[in-house]
C-alpha cells in the first residue's frame, strides 16, 4: 500500500523507491498490482524520460496479462518515439508483453522491423530480442522476418570487422552481447530454410575463424556460432569447422569450456555420431576430472558414445568410474552400464561378468528390476550355469551386504547347487565345495541383520530347493515358522508341510526352473502356471496357480495348501 | 513445453477477473510445483555472502514467496558447497545455474536450457564492473547499505531477464542523470521557504 502511495507521488525520489518496492514486493498475482496500473499509465506519458523508464521497467518486471493488454498501445507508441533511451526500454517491455499475451505480438511487428536500422546498440539489441520472441511464437511472423537476414548479417559484419570502440568493447570483441543475440536470431531464422542458411554461411565462417578464443568472451561468441552452425542447414565444411571448434574446446584447460563443449556434443551425438567418436578419448579422460559437473556431462556423453566396436574398452572405463564416482551419479552410471551391456555385449560370459561387477561395486544403487533381469539372463545361458554359480558362491562368501547380489546368488545356489558340489567347471578353477558349506552360506544370509526380508525369502526358498538336490536334511526351515515377517512365516510353514505331508511331491515341486521367456510383464506367471499344473495338491481342492511373490518377476512356486 | 502453454492460457485475463479464480490458479500452480514462464534468458539473479546471507534478489518470473525461499535455500546449498576451482555451471531441476564468486559475494543466475552459459558469466562480470564504477572499488558493505542503488543499476542493465544496455558508459550516464534528478527534486522540495 505504501508502494502505491509512493508511486503516485510527484517527487522523483519517492517514485523511484515506490517502483522498486512494487517490483520487489508485489507480483502479478496480488490484487494490489492492479492499483498501480493507472499510475504506470500516467507515468508512461510523462515528459521526463526517467519517470517513463521507471514505469516501463516495472511493467516489464511484474506486469500481469491484464495490465499488458491495457498498456500495449502505449508501448507501441513509445517504440516509435525519438528518444533511443526510451526506445530500448520499450522494446524489452514489448518482449515481456508478448510473453504474457501472445496475440499482442502482431501489434509490435512493424515497429520491431524499423528498430533494426537504429545506430544505438541498446536499441538494436532490444529489437533483436523482440524479433526473436515474435519469431519463436508465431511461424508466420518467422516467415516475414526471414527477409531481415541480410540486414542482420550486415550488422554482424559491422561488429566483427569494425575497429575498436571503447564503449562496447569487451576484451577485444565488439559488443559480444549483441553478437550472441544476433547469432541466436539467425539460428532461428535459418532453421529448416536453405535460402536463409546460405545467406549466413559466409558470415558464420568469418566469425568462427576470426574470433579470439583466449578469453571467455570470445569463447561465448564462438559457442553461439557453433550452436547456430549445427542447427541450420549449413554446408558440410562449416559443420566440420564447428565440430573442430568443439573438439578444441574439449582440450581447453578451463573447466567451463570443457563443460559446454560436452553439453553441445551431447546435442549432436545423435546426428554426427562419427565426428563425436573422434573425441572419445578426451571425453573418457574427463570422467576422471575432479569436478562434479564435468563428470556428469562426461558420463552422459560416454554412455551415448558406447557402440559395438568400443564396448570392451568403454566398459572398463565406466566400471572404474563407477567405483570412484560421487554417490549421486551411481545409479545413473549403473543403469547406463546395464543398457549398454544389454545392447552390445560381445559374449554372454562377459555380460554376466559385467553385471556381477556392477552389483559388487554399487549394488545398493541399482534398480529393482535388475535382479529378475539377471536371473532371466542366467537361466538363458545354460552352458555357463556352473561358472556362474561358482562365481556367485565366491562373491557371497566375501560379502553379503549388497542385497541385489545376495538375492541373485541365493537363487542361483538354490537352482544349481548340485553343480557347486561336482566341482568341475571349464571356465574357472575347480574348487571342491562341501555341501555343509553351501548350507552354511545360506544360513548366514538368513540370519544376518543386513539381509532384507525379501533377501531372506530368497534364501529360504533356495534352502528348500537344495533339499532335493543336495541333502535331505534341512531343518532350518522350521525355525522360520514363527518368524515375525508374515511372508517368511508363510513360506516356512508351507515348506515344512512339504516335508511332512507332501513329501512325495517335493521332488516334483522343486524341480529345476524352465528357461524364462522374456517377453512381457506377466511372462513369469505363464511359466509358473505350467509348472504348478503338474502338481495337484488334492483332487477337488482349488488350485491356486503361481502367486507372484513380492510382485516382481521372481520365480518361486507357491503351492497353497 | 505443453505444460507451459496450458499455463499461459490459464493466465488469460478474461478468466482471472475474480480473486477466487486467481487463488485457484495459485493453488494449481502451487500443486504443480514450480511453474516457470518460458523463453526468458534469466529466471533470477541472486547475490549472497559466504555466510549464507542474501544481499540482493531479482526475480524475472512470478513466483510465490514460498517458492522463492525454496529457490534461495537450494541455490545457497548448491553453490556454497562447491570447491574453489570447480566449474561455474551446475544443473538444477531443468535450469542451468551459473555462479561466480567475487570477493565475499556469490553472484548466482538461473538460466533457461537453451541459454549461453558463457555469456551469462559475462553478464555477471559486466554487472560487477558497473557496480564497481558506480561505487568506486565496490565491496559487500556498499551493497548492504546502498542496496537500492544496486537494484537501480541492475534495472538499467537488465530488464525482464534480458540485457537492456550493452554499453558500460550509457548505464553510468543514465544512473548519474537519474541521481541528479532525484537530488534536484529533493533539494527543491526541501528548500526552506523564506
């Protein structure tokens, strides 16, 4: 309220503070902002340009759509004023209006066009921003403004070639802000348009070669040029030049430059894949950089660059990155590695090894569906069952804290435990494992405080399966008959019953799993239904086919008794 | 993009006649989280000290107080945690954050996805130069005690999230003239009437 009063005051100092207060404290959602509309209207027609500018500034900062509609004609009038100070402010105010109320764009089109021919850099800059805004909103306007491309090219040339002008100069570059804005507008105008793109080719080449890249300013202009070249229909020579500039950026000592180089390369990795591949070495090196932002960009780009030919070397790098990367990037790295491994794995054994490696280093950060995916993968590679189960057994012996790994290991030991005992395996050195040790390992998992309930479920089922494969004596199961967790308790009771009442069926129920087909969500249901149909509990008793345990794709048959 | 389009139409003045609907819109925007207007160069500019004290805040999009506080908290947390010689760019939600430390103050700007980060660094630098020229060897105290001047300078340099004037000289001249105008009026008004 005080603001409204101060704004209405005739004294400039009070007005100034009042408008400042309005900009800071009011926003368009508040009702009080409507009250100052009238003041703004009056001030816009004031003779003093500074009072006019206060009003313009406030309107551009917090003008609501309603206020904008009201005052748009005033702004249009001011755009044609003779005072360049007011013109530049009116231009940016018009930008705000167009953003708030799209239809009013039509109103400003003519004025914007004429403003381009001004001498004052501020006005030209405002005009370029306004035109950019109009073109982005409306494709018709875009067509109309394509005719301005030669003018824009002329202005740019003037800036690039012109002599030293102390007013606008920043480290040797003449008005970089204006240059970047013009480049962005050219990008929008040249997109998908051959003629416009041709008109700019020379200019872009000139800017790209002549701009001094030792300071940040020069690099800012070069960056914008590169983005423009890559976005319009430029000729191939120019594109190569642009990618080379990005390559040069990658080798720069300044972290900022490397960061933006990788950001831009990310944008073109889909289209100019080969060009980006050439810089793969540098990008992979950036994975080892200290800075978290640079690491993140390098990771995204590296994952995009993985292909069938470089999968082994890239995976080595990615795995070493995973062991040392910051925690917030772990899950992204893990899922990226899984995707890459799935698409380009050179061999099954390599694939399984990679997944196991990820599980041991970053087991806590992988997604939930990793476990069933891995299990499905293992069942599919029947020739590696022995190798896999040996490896998992050894992993389990060393560390049982990583839940996904423990779950997979339990499942495998349950399925293929007999292979552990035979001890012969071509892929890895033979180790004779006694059956008691196997059961001990599972018991450790069951009793460890680190195991989650679902892991315990896995271990319990595995122990049951081993009862048919290795040994007959499995009395640990009955202990869990009085467990607090309902899931475990139910399992334990059922399994116990399997021993006692339905012993004749135990072998059939706990048979080896068939190979899982990976086609749909409900695939496991289909498989286990087939299995359980061979087991009839009692004639006449309703058979409940495979209940999905825990709702994920885990395959364990539950026979309701 | 679609999100923003529907929101812009939700801001249609024809609908927002009654405060009731305004409040509902506010509720919806609040529920949908942070709603940013599209296509601005800069969404906000913050200045804060190493100790986490906010010295200047300029918002170029309409946000509720709660949202503003959240942004400020997040920015301080992110930026103050960065080690000394790290990259000046961050990713936060869908925005690029550019920050630079000058003496004891952090200048932090939030940009759109398609903006030029290196140019934003130049913008921050230019603003510091303007402050320096105006105050003469500017330090944090100048900004604390003359914050309104800092805002005025910012308003001469940036408007609506875009650069207004690219010439250092012109900004300096307009500030001088505006100050003269202010003083003249004050002198005139406070002159004792004999």
